[in-house]
C-alpha cells in the first residue's frame, strides 16, 4: 500500500513500569500479552454514516515496541471542513489512498493474536467491526481494553479533571503528544496504558484476567484473597469455599476451576450473599473431575452432604413428597415423605407439598376413591360424607361397595401412576371444558394446573424408572479433541467417569472404569440409588447429541402411552414421545478410537 507502512522494531524502550511479579499460574501475566493499541480518524461519529480516513496501530509486548501500522484511507466521501482542520487530513491527501476494504485484511493480520487497546474503545472498535462485517470479513474475537474506562476506574478527580487522551497524556508525561492523527494518538495511548498499568499493579492487578475484571469497587480485603485460587488447576471440577473452622460455605462447579474461583474476587461478582460469603471464607478446596457430567453430579452430592448456607439451591431429600396408594382393604391416596418396600403404588418425588396436592386433586377427579383418612376394615359401618352425596366417592364407608368392587378403581389408579395417565387427562379435560363453557375461567385454570402437576410428575417418574431399572449403562461421547468421554451409570447413579485420550483404545479405558466403578445395589422406588436431580442430569446427558450406548444390562424404555406424550400439548409443542430418545429402545453402537 503506497500510503501505509508496517515497521518491525526491537527498540529498547522502557518495560511496563511498576508491574509487580505475578503468579504465572493464576492467569496470563500482562508481560506475556501482546497489545495492539489502535486509533482511528474518521469523517464523523457514527459507523455506517461516516468513513475511516486513517488507521494507526502500535503493537507492544512486555513494555517493548514490536511493530507499527499506519495508513491513510479514502473514505469515498468528502471530509467535512471542521474534520480537516482538526486532523489535518484533506480530501487531496486521501485521494490516492486505498479503500477500507483493501486495508482491513492487512490490519486484521497485524492485530491477530493481540488484545486490542483503544482510548474510548467502543468508538474505534465499533467502526472496525462495522466495516469488517459490511465487506464480508470475519471479525476475530478480540479481547478489548478501553484506556478511558480504565482511567475512570483508577484516577480520582483530584488527579485529573477528565479522562480525555490529551489530559491523560499530560498526567503521564507521554513521549508523544496526541494531535488527532491516528499513529501519534496510538503512540500516546501506549504510554497512557503503561501509566495505568503502574496504578493497577499496585492494586494487585497482575494478569490479563485481572485487568479485564478490574474495578475500584472491589474491596482490598476481597482482592487480597485471590491467592486462594493459586493451587487450583485449569480443569473442570468442583470447588468448596470453607471458613476458618473448615465448615463448607458454598459449593460450585466450573469448566476451569482456577479462573472461576478467581472471578469471585473481582468486580464480575455482584451477588450480595456471595460477597458476604467471600468475606468469611478462608480457604477453597478443589476436586478435579474428568468430565462435565461428573462435576455436575459431584456438586449435587456435596451440596446434599454439607448443606452449605450460601447455596440457595441446597438439596434437602427429607423435604421431598410422594403420593402413595395405601395398602389396606380400601386403599386411598396419602401424602408421604419416603418410599417403603410395602408393595404400595407411588408417584413422585415432588419438590413441594403444594404440587403434590395438585396432582392428588387431579387423581381424585378421575378416580372416585375415598379421600377420608380413617382406617377401614373390610366391613365398615360408617356414615357417607359429602363427597359421596355429590357422586365423587363410591363411599365404602357405609358398606355400599365391597372390597372386590372397589379394587378396579385402585387398579386403574395405580396404572395411571406408572403406565397410562389417559383416564386422568380425559377427566380433567372434560372438567376444564365444562368450566370454560360456563365462563368459570379461574376454576378452569385451577384444573389445568392440577393436570400439569400430575402429568409432569408422572412423566418424570417414568423417565427416572426407565434408567434406574438398568443395572448398568456404559455410554460414550466424542470430545472436541478426538478422544472419548466415558460414563458408567448403574441404576441411574453415575458410578464412574473418565476420558479416553485421542489415539487410544477407548474400550480398554471403559473396562478399567467398569472394574473400578462404584457398586450400586437395587433399592426401593425410582430414586433409591441417586437423588432425582442426579438422575435428571444423567438422563439429560444420555439424551444429548452424539451419545453412544456401548454396553447395557437391562432395557431402557418408557411406555409409548406414558405421560411424556401429554406434555407436548401442555407446552403447545411437538410431542416428546416423538423425539425423546428414552421413549424407545436405544440402539447399541460399537466404540473405537476412530469411529464417529
């Protein structure tokens, strides 16, 4: 380009001043980052309405100048007179200069792999991104540092009346005076950047990650705790914040343990409760996991075990509710908190008593079984209740119906819980239609909520029962780098997890996992071996794209007439039974290092 130059240099300019030694393993040290400081001159203030007339950029690393880039650009429109006076760039000067579409490839190549820096970055980056998109180029996912924004966070009004580039140039005594020409202003911005690095370095900002999340609002005592992340790996896993007594305060998971924990000590963390927790925390423990699913499961188990006070979603299994079809001469529905080995029918678990009561009301709408709580002998001699007089109960209390005649209602009820909810759906639909026809829309909405509570809980239990009935499922999924993510699932519980690296035989890794996997014995009910949340996580992973079932001991199926097919109508979407992988028998596929 005739009017441009790219100059490589290795000058002995001063390194970044005042930057303290950093923990190399806590992030990307600023001295290892290549910054591309860019400045533009334009014909106006809005991308798409104005054009770029000049690009100037300076590439620096560890405080040393690496290269410079400068070119005038023909904006394909007249330069306003006041812009020409301000910048000194005239129409005559840019007449023979290249257009922006010719310059962009060279600039993007110059800035490749760098962190972009600009003073008032939204302006400069906005123009560059707009023109890149207009002319069909791919905009790289640059990290961006705005020196104007950083200055506003660091400097006080006593030091500078404003954060304009010219004002900051005087404050930091830059070697180049900004003059509204792109390269000069970019050179001045480099010195301003280094001056700001000196300020934030004294506040503990030592890495690129620190810089990106820096805010003067972060209390010094909080920022000082960043060392708690020092021993954690850059790996997926679970982390536990503890106090000085060793009590677990908070449990979380992340794809990168170190970076996630470090973020708690920056401005990116805005939650009041978590801020309180950080103030109390004195240690962080990390548990590295082989896969993301393992991390999710471990998090659930640790929350259930420790019940940390700062985890809002701490799980309390004792608060789960079940609907039970009692075992007695005249069975009824009962709300209980645990499943027993008593040959009773169960539906659940429900996360709240209110939801369980809605599902119970839906079942009573379809089956006129008794709702009283008294125990009855085979030959009761009581008085009928109001429900009997309304025709909503067959009233075994006064002996009008025998145990044998009552039994079909109970059989239908139990079938609706585990196999086919159609009788309940039909009964509630009829009730909703009648109420709607009478314009009793609020009452109809109540029935709709009851139907939803029942259908969703029934579908959930059928899904869980389908996987917990399998003694073992071995499944795999390709990783992004060509290896295999392996899981051994026993009765719905994650028993082992691991990664088979690219180029190795995943079958050998899987056999080792199976040999060392947790032994899981049969239990009572669909959630005997794992929490409902864990089983849902396992099912979600098994249903995700790319999963291969390698080995299976059992049959993973759900009834075609099950509750899942009714959820679609409730959600006004396509039936889950048509696309849900567990609604049909899964096909086994071979596993090999190269097969896809």
